[in-house]
C-alpha cells in the first residue's frame, strides 16, 4: 500500500478531484518519492529478510532460501527491496507461501538471480504522515497549477499570501509550502556527507 490512498486524500483534504482522478493523475507515487527524498527515510520496519533471492518477472515472484512466513511477511504488506541489481523499490505482496512472495497486481519485478545479498523489508508508514502526504497531493493537484510561475507572493488590499517556493529567502524542497516541509521534520533521518 502506498504512503496514502486516493480515498484518504479525499478524506483529509478539500481536493477538487475524485479518488479515481487522483489515482489516474499519478501524484501519489510522486509525492511518496518526494517525501523519501526530503526525509532521507524509506520508512522501513525491523521486519526484514536478507540473503540471495530469485526474482521471476513472468510469475511476479520473489523466491528465498528462507521462510517468509516464519519472518512474518503477510499478504497486502508493502515491502522495500534494496541492494538488488534491478529490483530496488517498493512492491506490494499479493500472497506469501513458505519461501515465495507473489506480488500484487500493479507490482512487478525484473528477472534476476541475485549474486549478492539483498534486503527485503516490510514498510511501516506512520499514520501521521498520511495527512501530510494527502496535503502534498492536494497542493500539487489544486494549488500549484493556480500559482503564477515565478510569483512568490500576491497582495490584494489587506489580503496577502506568500507561496511555498520561498522560506525566508530559501527555496523549500519541490516548492511545497514551508509548513508542509516542516511537518516532515520528525521523520527526517540525518545525512552524513
């Protein structure tokens, strides 16, 4: 499951689009990737399996030498694959047998027999971040297109608004309002350079 569903976006915001339109817009995966970049966090849980895996593109499966069931992987879990040659990223589990994960419709893999240790981790999206992600989808769908390109503030009589592309003279990531970016701070993992 993604960071937020289209239905949750309609519940948490006053977006002008239906859940179906939000899904077809493709904004949820874009916002998810942006949150990963901004926070340097992939929201991985402590439930994982490391080792050599076989990725079968035709069957949409991941086969392990160890038991996925024993390690607690379940159908509908979102997983993150890392350190593979071709299959890094988020996937959703359709079903689990002892040593095989079959991916849900919409998730896929590229054929690969790993020659190095790969880590597959269950993803744990905090409930609180769903609201933030929903606000970012709404901003991208409704608010950003209404902004004039290059305009950072507007005034009309006593009313004025400053847009998210500036924050005390500093650009905010991806041009989101500063309050959205600041709300991601508790989930940010420091980067070492």
